[in-house]
C-alpha cells in the first residue's frame, strides 16, 4: 500500500493504472478511520481494481464555530487499518497541497444544500461538493463510494455528478453500527463516557419510529413526536433537528403514503453533534 501526499505523485501512479485498463475507486474520508469507512473500502475493493482512499479534513466545509481544530486525527492508525482492508493508495494531502491559495471557485448544488443539515451549517455542503469536485478531477475514478450515514451528502453528490457529467458512478454503502446500535463515527471518540452510553438513544428512537411506520402510522407529526419524546427521555441529548423526508427528493412530508422515506436526526451531546438516519419503505412488512 502506498501513502501519497501530493497530487502530482498520485496522478503519475493512477495514469499508469489507467494505461493498464484498471478500474479505479475513490473513497473520500476525513480520516480517524473506523469500521464504517472500512465497509466503504471493502465495497470499493469489490467494485474495482485499484482502491484509493483519501484522508483530508477539509477546512472549507467547517463553519467558524465548528470542530475543525479538534477534529480527531491519527494517520498511523489509519494506515494500519487501510493495509488490513485492501486499500491500495492512501492519498493524504496537506491543506497547502489542496488549497495553495484561497479558493475562489466553488461548486454548489442549489436547493438541496440549504435544507435539512444545511439550515444549521450554511456553507457546509458547498465545501463538501467543492472538495469532492476537486478529488474527482485529481483521481478521475470510475466509482466514488459514500456512506448512507451522511445521507444528505450522498444525495447532493449524486446530483452534482449528474449535473456536471462526471464519469464516476456513485456507490452508496449502508450505515455500519457499533454493537449497541450507535452509528460508527470519528466524532464518537470525542464523547464523554456518559454521553457515549446515552448516544444509543438515536438508533433506538429511529428503530421505534420505523416500527410504527411499518405498522401503518401515516401521520408525520405523530412520528416526529414519538422520536422527540424518545430522545428527550435522555437528558444528555439536545435535539438539533428531526426531519422526515422523501428518500430521494428530500422534500419534507406531512403524510407517509407509499413513498420511500428517510428519517434524519442531528442530536448534540455536549459539543459533539451526532447524526443518524433510517430509511423506511412503508410497504415493507411490519417488523
Ligand atoms: P467522514 O470521514 O466522516 O467524512 O466519512 C467519510 C465517508 O465515510 C462518508 O461517505 C461517510 O458517509 C462514510 N461513513 C462514515 N461513517 C459511516 C458509517 N458508520 N457507516 C457507513 N459509512 C460511514
């Protein structure tokens, strides 16, 4: 496995792979890797001949009061995990390599970027789509792999790739969870022991809501209230948002009919904001 820090060196290696007609997958991450990221790497391994995993904590997707400075980092640990999981190339550029001068150009998927999470994080998705566009231009992958954990991000990137005619195909990977149900996240490492134990309330609330929908509940406000009451039963949890939306269009809904829906949660524990989501197809059989 190679660890590459510059765009020029990465391009030279990838040109050689392309000349040999090898298919390339890209897994973009911000590092401090865990089993969720490794599920993406394994999917990339299945889908292609060369797996590139990028590690870059992208400053332009963080707001001024967000956790850029305290975002966890551990490159030696990330390298060890990638070696065990079939990654061929780690691309870990510096901020100066990616942004040698302040960036004047950005890519933004309108409408989808200022709703849901974008309401609380105004420039976040513009930062995400700009770095993903840059990574697509640097790596020119055949496939790009994203987790369904960051659900809105996945939908936005799919749209950007369609709108801008990138050749890469987007592959989504279901959420990987810890044994107690908490979605794996680099941010979990910043939770206190008490908050870590309390954070299981997210996945528990989602499961309860999913069950009620599959049993036939159609009213979105009833489902939202159920989730809210559940999360509020955990005093350490501070709800930022609960959204119940159409699973592909992301419109908020009043009623659940037969459309596939997604429930999106953002909940803070201390200064750590966790997100989680559950996809529900209402005409699935009740659990
Ligand atoms: P991040 O390093 O948090 O920016 O995440 C990089 C990629 O890994 C994104 O596509 C995430 O959606 C995905 N990812 C993060 N956590 C998980 C998880 N628990 N399960 C599946 N994918 C995940």
